[in-house]
C-alpha cells in the first residue's frame, strides 16, 4: 500500500504502517539478530553469487539485446518461487520478478545488466587483451548488480518464510541503461505506482550511499533524421538535396552554441546515418544527441534549442526533418531515511578483505591506464554521501526517473578498481575476479540487512515517505520527458550483437565444468605485464 500525497494517503498517515501491514512486533535485539543471520546466509551462498557474476560477464550483451542474461537470471528467480512477467513496457528483454509473503511493503531491487561496445577484455589480465576483438564487454560492471540483488533477495526470502514476515520482493533489471532507454518507460507505464521503496545498486569501488541531490545530470536522448533527394554526385549534384548536409549543418550550429552554454550543461553527438557512398548525394542522414543538465528545465531548454536548429538545417537544404526521443533520465534525488539506515548497515558489514593478488591486479591496472594515484583497492569506507549543495555536472542514470516516483537510493558496492576512466576495457578487468565476487557479497549483505530493517520497522517506511513528500518534492515535481506515443528503441544494438554473438558464444561460462570463469579461460590470477 503505497504512501502517496492523496486524501487516502493523508488519512493513512493517521495510523502507523505497522497497523496497515500488521507485522508481528519485534524488539530491536530480535531484529538485529535477524539482520546478522541474513548477512550470514548471503555469505553461505557466495558460490552462487560468483557463478551468476561470471555467467553474465561471459554473455557480454549490449542494451536491448540482453537475451541470454535475462533468460538466465529469470530462470534462477523462477526456480526460487518468483513469478516472472516478461516484455515489460514492450521491451523484450525487460522483466519483473515478484515474490510475495502476504500483506506488507513492496520493496523493489533494481540494477542494470547491459555492457559497453568494444570493451571485450579477459578478466584478471592487467593490460588490454580482448576476448573477442572489437566485441562488447562489461566495461561498466553491469554483470554484477542483478546477481547481487538476487543474492540478497533469496537470503531475505528465507528469513521472511521462516519468521512469517509479510511483504513483497520485486527484482527488476535496468535494461539498456547505457542508452538511458528503459526506466522512464517503466515509470510512464505505471510499473512503480504500487511500490513502497526502491533499492538500486551500481558497481563502484567502495561501499557507499548518499541522499539528496547527487552529482551528475539528467538528459534527453534524441535522434534527428533528415530526408532529401539522391542524385549522381558528379553527374548532376544540383538535382540532389543532401540530407547529410542538413545533419552536418545542425551539428555545426550546435557546436557554435556550445560556447554559450552554461558549464554545467553537457552535450554529445554521433552520426548514425551519413549516406551510402560518396558518388550518391545522401537522401537520408541522421544525428543522435544527448542533452544534459542538472535540472529538468535546463534539459528541456536545450532540447527546444536543438529542435529549432534541426528545423533551420532542413530549411537551408530543402530537406525534411523528423525527430525521435530514444531515452531520458531525470536528475537523481535519493532518500535520506533509506540512506541513513543503509549506511549503518554499511558500517556493520565493512569492506572486503582484499588479498595480495587483488591488490597487485588493482595497482597494475591503475599503472597501465595512468591513474593519478596508484593505491590499489579501497581500504577505508566512504562517508555517508550528503546532498550536493553546489551542483556538479557529470554522468546520468535513468534511475533518476524512479527516484522521483518512489523513495529510492543507490547502493554502490566495491567490485571494481578505483581511478579508472569508465566505459573502458580496463573497467572490465576486475569484473569476473575475486574483487568483483567479494564486492558483490559485501553489497548483498548490506542490501539484505536494509530490507529487513524496512520490513520490520514501519516507522522507517513512514519516515522515507515523509521525506519524499515533504522535503524532496517541496520545490520540484516530476514531469516525464517522454509522451504516451514514444516507444522504446528496442532495435538499437541488434546489428552489433548479432555480429559478435557467434564468436562470444564460444566463451560463455560453463559452471558445470569450471569452478570460475578465470579457470575456464586459463588465466593465472593476476596476470601482469612481464
């Protein structure tokens, strides 16, 4: 029963959530014992976590093409009693997995699953060595998040069944996060209307969580397509209307505009269609932009300016123009009550114990990519992340849309190496090694303990919604950037994945024959430059 700012919600606030959910009241000591136990269950199941992490790493699937990853993960959840709903929001690889133990809060556990183009890399090897040359790979570490969520969910499920704790667990994937192209559709289609809270997880190099506005931007992703008329480039070029000229003119106009953009704004573009061959005037061309800003209003202002430039480019070249939204992400805002509760569990769990081999690999990779500091893996916990008072530009994540729909946090867990550039083959090196495995186990413990807190302490859930309604939304109200007619671009990356899948299939991890993916690949851990 979601706590919303309606007349019903106001009425509900007259009662405690414990009355609504009728959970058996337990003392703080009893709750702490259950939390200690759920962390121990995660530790006992660390072999399953390792296998899941390695398996998804080996699939190396780009956004919207996460076919094998989704089939494998939903298979595990189905075997453990979760009900699977596929093709969420018309996205074939999107799914929601739900398990309920009766009346109680619904807690959603999300993470991303797609990988990065041209980031194929042997794990545990401290220099560039692609498994398949030019193929995609997990250079963002998204192979670890859903395995972590499954590990925590299964541990909590065991406690809920034995202790007769009411509530619902929902595991879901952030499909095509690298294209910021799914979560806004989930929100638009009402998939989070009946969710009480969301714990999102993302790979990092420390155990951490924050609340309030966070570093980074929101964005809108738009492709502008131009239609002209073909002609022989040498024989009768005057009879052609070059769509490529239009796309280039738009690109030039936007590049001139960059000088007059506020430094907190970011924008990037690529040509997705630039014609067929030089001796034919291009009748079709397209350019794809990301427009980023720290606020929704700034994003939409950039979008409006770009629309005008696209129209102008079409007028100058006698072509026609259409545009299509391919993805959106709201600036993120995380929940204070969830974050503070989670951070106390982070302090209890602490960082993994890194081996000498783990540290050797980390320092070697940092050296290979010229990191500013060659210090190896994190040895000290981050502090609780506080609200960003002075906005800082940077990356985007479409978890922002969900964070404006329900109380949400992102748990960062230490499965990667500090000091790397991101979206790069070097970020894949740790992601099927003991570093990733240990980080996932630590993160799953924190997540499972936090779920127990919110299942058994109704005042926490009430406080989370109070912050969401009365603090977070005091001055900002969520407005979707996509319309009812905008469709998720599920065709993206298909050609790339089809090109490389046959070669990648030869390297899929077979856990029935090999203890780890490193063993299957014949890698001595760590493998360093001679």
